[in-house]
């Protein structure tokens, strides 16, 4: 396994040499690899809130290219079916928003091409893919900005909460809870019993299949897992859990999981994730129970409970994705790179650890997983 300190330490001492196309007054030219809903949303946010210009699109599905082109103002001459051609098109940075099983391949190619990278979570569907991303990140030019789409790490309120925990203001953290509970969307419900007639049809619904997405805990709940790792200071040492499917589905994704992680110092954190909630219900938050206060983070608020008579509550002023992409582009312009690939891969590996614990129906250690 690549040493985390070596990667992060190297990034910290990089000379801020000029990079092609990244001067403060130049628009950063961005290519989008994977022009589905999420990729188009991120690219649109980047173009709307920064001086970045979406210059090229890549997808294997014509309809997606056309829809994204209209949404982002990119014409057909800048459409690509092959991501390698997009990497050769003169863009300065790429957004990688392809199905999860392709992330390692696309990330590795973007690193070799010398591009700044904003890659959607998670890192991969398996340990091998995470290792591949970590190796590529370790080989990357230290002037490159490499950001994983764990946008909570760039949200003002999450950073405020993290500082509160890190400073000791909440006291020693005794345990943590995370919930990512939601109901299915209309598209998922409509596809529930649809059996794909071909592998191409299955790939078009890649969210429904573990081989393409990594399962619910990896593709979706990894957001909350990343917050647990961030606030608790690293990845867990072991996990135990259970999960399954309560309702029939056209794929093989679990619709619920409950996992307990053990971190350093025997600190424990519990994750509950599900897409089987009551219609329209959504609850996504993390809670850290300290000796002095309980800190609750959410996409919608920061709540700190000190006592019955002292509770602070604050709502965000900005959209988290906008905050993340703004910092990504600003770092490029200011030649102030960061490389978050190791923490992104470790959060993904933590989710895979939870999945293994469910599959094997026993406690699984980090070291056991990493021997795969």
C-alpha cells in the first residue's frame, strides 16, 4: 500500500511553477468525461460560479452528449466518444463522472495526460481499483490539482464542525453515528422489475448493479463514511455489519445496510444506509458525541448540542458542490495544488470494508481487506 504520508508530504513541498492554461486571468478549459446527470450538474456549477469554460464533452451515448451540449453550451465538434481524444483536445482540467467501475482507468489516463482532475466519488468498486488510483496519484505531477467529489470537505459548515471537533471544544469523541436514509426516485422505481436484455442495457442502469457501482454502501453511503474518516482522523481498523434487499429489484444492489466501524482507540461509529425509506423521506446526517458536546453535521445544517439550554443551529449559505468546484478552480488559478486521492481512496476502501463484513457475515479487519 502506498504510504499516505509520502504522498501528502510530497504534495506539501511542491514548487508552484506555472501550469499550462492556469494563469489567474485565463479561463480554465474543462473537459467532461461522463456527461450524465451528475457530470453535467458539476460542470454546470463550475461554469456558473467560476471562470472555467467547459470546452469538450465525452460520452458513449449520443443522447447524453446532445443533452449535455445544450445544457453546457458545447457544440458537436467538441463531442467525443473516446476519452483519450478528449484528453488530447487541449483541455486543462477534466471532470470524471463515469460509472464507478471505470474511474481507475479514466483517472490513470488523466494523470498521465497531465490534467487537473475533479473526480466523482467513489474511487472504485474494489480494492484493486483503489490501489490503481493510489498508484496513479502517487505518480502525478505535484503541480496538479486532484480533487475527489466528497464535497462536504469543502462546505463551510462542515469545515467549521471539523475545526470544532479537532480543537477539542466538543471533548473527546466517544462514538459517532451516520445516517443516509432516503426513498427511491421515480426512475429507480420505474426500473425496479426491468431485466436488462443485454450488458449494454445493464450498463445504462449502472447504479443498479454492484459490478458497476460497488453497491449502496460504496456508491452512495460513502459520503457519510468520508465524513466519519475525516472527523475521526483516519480509516477504521475493522467493521462488522448486515444488509440486504427488502424489496424486489431489477439489479443486485442492497437497499439497506447497517455497519459498525472500529477506529483507533476503540472509538466506534455506526452507519445506517437505505433507499427503502417511506416515500419522499430523506435524512442524511452525521453525529459525533463528545464529552462536552454533540456535533451534528448535515447538508442542511450544523447543530451543536452543549446542554438542554445551550444548542446552536446554523444553516448553510452556499451549495456544497459549488463550494467544492470553486475551490478546485481557484487552486488551479493560484497554483496552489492539493491531491486528495489518498483520502478519497481510503474512504472508498472503508465502504468496501463494510461491504465485505456484510458479505462474510463476520468482523473483517482493514489489514485482511488490504491483502486481497
